[in-house]
C-alpha cells in the first residue's frame, strides 16, 4: 500500500482517487473549494441549479469505461446533448453530424461546391479517425494501419493551419459561411481538429441529466466508501520535496507525507507557485511553463427565470443552443482591446432545467449564456480596479441577455436572478490560470507538448504526476480522465 496525495477534486482528481483507493492505496484528496467537481461541478442559487462551466463532454466510450471500472456508471444519468443551431439562415436542431451537414446544405443551396470542399476534408478526417478507433474483427484489424496512415497524413496536412484560415480558404473571407465556420470550436484552433470536433460535438456529446454536480458527488461518495479521505475547503499551499522527489504536501501549515503526489489542478501553479524548490526544474522547462499560452476563458451569465420549462423549450428547441448573428462578426484576434467584442460574439444558450425540471423551482427555469472571452479582455477586466470590473461585468451581462432575448422574446421581464462569471471568477474558483477552460492553447502555433494527441503525466520531479486535463495540449473531461487512469497505472 502506498500513500498518495491528490491536489484537486475535478474529474481528473476524482477519477484518480477512486481508481487508486480501489487498489487499496491510502489516498488523501485535497480540494480548495467546499464542494468537489472543479469545472465539472454545479451550484444552486435561490433553487435554480447551474453548471459551473462545463455543459457537456465527448469521447463517451473512454469516459463510460472509466466510470464502469470505478463502479459508479449506474448511479449517473448521462444524457445526449442535442444542439439547436441558430445562426441567420442556418436554423435547426441537430442531433448528429449528418443532420448538421443537411442543415448547412439546405440553408445555403447555392454554396454546394464550397460546402463540399469543407465537409469533404472533415469527412476524410472522421473516416480515418473512426476507422482507427474501432478496428472490429479481422478486416478491421487489417485495415487499421491504412486508417492510421490516412489520419496522420491529414493531421500533418492541417495541423499548422487554423480553423479561421481553413474557413477563409473554403468559403472566402467575409462570406456568411466564413462567419459561421471560422468560429467553430476554439478560436484559431488547428484545422486538423475540425473532423474530430464536428464528430464529437454532434455525434458523441453528452451531459448529466441531474447536473454535473451529481456526477462529482457520486464519485466523491464512492471514493469515501473505498476508504479515501476527501479534505474539502483545504487548499494545498506547497508541494514538498525531499532528495529531489515529491515527498508530500503542505496545507494549512500541516505537512502530509506521501509516496506519490498527483497534481490534478492547474499546471502553471503546480510548478511556478506550489513546488517548494523551483531550482529542481530545468530552466528551459520553467521558461516554457511560464510562457506557453493557455486556452481561452469564458464568460457565463446565470439566469433564474420565471418561465416554465415548456415555454422556454418552445423558444430554445433543445436544452443547448448555439446562437450567432452572422451580420455582426467579432474578430477574436483583435478582441482583447475591443469594448464591443461581446456585442458581436456568438453565444451558447443552455438550460439545465430543460433536461430535468427539478433543477429549477416549480414552473421556473434556469438558463446559462456563455461566450468565449479574449484572454485579458479590457486590460484583464479593468486592470485591478474593482469598480471598473463591476461595470465591465454588468455591461457583458447586458450584452449576453440581449443576445438570448433575440431567441426568447420578453426574456428581460422574466429574470428573477442573474449573475456573471468571468475568466477571473473561474480562476478564483478553480485556480486554472486566466480561467483557462481546456488546458493549453488550441492554437497550433502555441504548443506546450510536441503532439496535441498525447497524454503526458510525467514531470521533471520524481514521484510528482499530472492527473488533470493539463496532461494534454487540448484539455477536456476525457483528457482529465485519461490522465487519471494513467496515473493509477503508473503507481500500480
Ligand atoms: C465553460 C466550459 C466548457 C467546457 N466544455 C467542455 C466540453 O464541451 N467538453 C469537454 O470535454 N470539456 C469541456 N470543458 C473542459 C473540462 O471541463 C475540463 O477540462 C475538465 O473538467 C478539467 O478537469 P480537471 O480535473 O483536470 O480540473 P478542474 O476541473 O479544473 O479541477 C481542478 C480542481 O482543483 C482544485 N484546486 C485548485 N488548486 C488547488 C489547491 N491548491 N489545493 C486543492 N485544490 C485545488 C480546484 O478547486 C478544482 O476543483 C469545459 C470547461 C469550461 C470551463
């Protein structure tokens, strides 16, 4: 039996904790907040339930396998996340990639050739990827090398081109289709991810019917039942090293010794703030950790509405919707200094209570409105001036509500409760640098790891592992879970 300390109880920490406790190790998990879950948590306010940030996840096969291994799969009600695309001419509910393509072709019948060019490449990526991931039977096994070669060819071809450039090449800058497709996924993410991301968001996009917090709670309960110790409201201040190896952590002035330390929280803070002796790190590693860009943050408006779910559902058409006004396009590359950025940006609308009416008081609904935020918008939200910060927050909330009101008539009159989270809020609650939503930057020109596909749990410090989404260039629920499984395997 080894003693293991885990920093953070997001999906990475909770998965690692469960797998290791199940193997009989002595595991102590530290969580800075009073509830577990990190980005896959949620909260209630005045009876309205809201997700803290994450609304869905993809790669369900990997996620479900881990939950079955832990033994909590049957305790969580996973549900498919359908999407209502609402962007000018393109307006319809899609529950698959095929339906999305049909919607695009029907909305722009005169643009068949350009759409063929875009979807033709996306189709090739999806075919190669699915062929690689599901090699059934002898024929599938024999075909695997061909799918792998096809995938690698396409990956290399597009890995250095951004989605914005790819959309410009296919549709021409300034066109309506360019406006639709340039904003797909993360700003300026690699075009090599278009196929995998389309397939993931449309064919394999899942949420939790009773809210993500119910998932985190089920994992936390299971962890405790396996003998694990979960210390909520206890931030780790220091990773303590002895003889150049991790030897435990310090929290609230107390030392907790461990054979292994797993950081399932922010990467930059792990090495630049919590590690007790930075001289153990190679200088070039410190430079890279300090300088590499993180993924963009997000703003979320949380609204409690005096609107019955059935009435809200009439307007939203699906619990999750992507709204974009193609006539006003935000330029993300210039967005950091643009006071009107959020007026022009697209937004996602999500109502947890459309999945389960008990997530809001009877006859009422919860609504979240999200938009990707340029990093350090408006001098990082007012340059530390609290009054300016409040004003910027109010302004952004107004813009987001106005966007949602274009979809839900009379929305303003139905708001009973409202608040806004900015990237600074997310950093305060999860410690993720700049409120990074999905680990490192998705921009192919800002890489931390050599390949965006790998999972990297090792660190320059012996016995210190990364068990969070930061183990991958492209973070997310599946990458946090993958990192956790690898940590459990490495420790044995
Ligand atoms: C708005 C939004 C949308 C997203 N959409 C998707 C999506 O569609 N699909 C997808 O797969 N992923 C999505 N993600 C990303 C996904 O949620 C994260 O990548 C994943 O949940 C991260 O899990 P984690 O365990 O690595 O870290 P986190 O969830 O960040 O958990 C880290 C935990 O560590 C705790 N902590 C931090 N510092 C300390 C300390 N010093 N001591 C103790 N505890 C500490 C934090 O409080 C937190 O609970 C989204 C994220 C956001 C914010």
